[in-house]
């Protein structure tokens, strides 16, 4: 009796409250489940989740089936996301992307999807790669929106506008080359370039920023992405 009283006296108030709460009609295995820490998010940002989803999808499905079988099991990316786990996570991220507006989807595909993909046509002059058709389609959608938004009221050369959009999403082309190719005055090309850049990214409030923030909100709610303040 004295030993039990001494053990009771050594408990802190918080220990007593927790023991009392967990003992109310709760089995032991349920109590352990309550105390188990939540799993860590798989990705730190929507950017990381999107890049993984696009790359995983390309690696798995661009190759012929026999090549994938011959290659055997693929290594994990460090998060344990390989095989069916990786496919499921990629599908979940792309499903959330598909719930965004068509422009938001196009902006994120243009900004995060691979610009090229392997080509196995076998033609002698082939470099082994071709432009990713999905990326080109996204560039077309963003170009149309940029003409209506960033360049509203301007006389627009669509080819120049498409080139400028591609340039801002990583295409290796100079402003001077674009102006000469499209036969547009360099000053005009520079003005249009600045307006498109502000429309896309200006002060962190551009249309691209809106799109990535919207996807981040959705992935945060699903637990795929972690809260930056807790990272």
C-alpha cells in the first residue's frame, strides 16, 4: 500500500490526466494508436510532388512493356516510392492537378513537366529525343491566355508570344533570336517579354504563383505535402 502511494505521489498532474483519459472504456491497443505519431508528409512542396509525379509517369510508361519487364524492379527514390507505391502517389498528385482550372493545369504542366521525351523512331537524323506533346499543348493554352491578359491592347505576333512563354519556362532561346525569327522589332519584343514575365510571376502574385499555391493547398489538405512552418 505504501509503495503504491509513493508511485502515485511521483506522478505529475499531466501523467494522471492522460492515464485517466486513456483508461475510460479504451482498449490498450487503441490507446497506443492515439499516442502513435502521425506519418511525415512525403513531399516538402507542391513543386517536389509534381516533379516526382511527372518524372515517375514518364519513366514507367514511356518505355515499351518488354523493356520495363527486362529492367526488373526499379529502385526507390529515397521516400520508399517505387513500384505500385510510386504509381499510386503519382496518380494522386496528378488527380489533384486535374481538379484545377484548365489554365492553372496548363501553367503547371508548362512549368514542371519535362519539355522532351525519349524518341525511338530509329531515323538516322533523330537525336533520340522529341518535344513532349503535353508540354507543347500547355504552352499553347498559356500563350492564348497571355495574349488576352498580359498583351491585351497590343498588336501581337502569336509566334513571338509562344516563344516568350517557352523562354520563361526554361526553353533555351534568346530574346534577340526570337525577335529576328519572328521579324519583330527588338524593342517591341522586349516590351512584350516584360509584360508576360510580370503576368506570369510578378512580385509572387502572377498567374503561375496562383496555380502552384492552389495545388499546394490541395496537397496540404490531403497530407501529401507538409506545412512549411513545421518543416
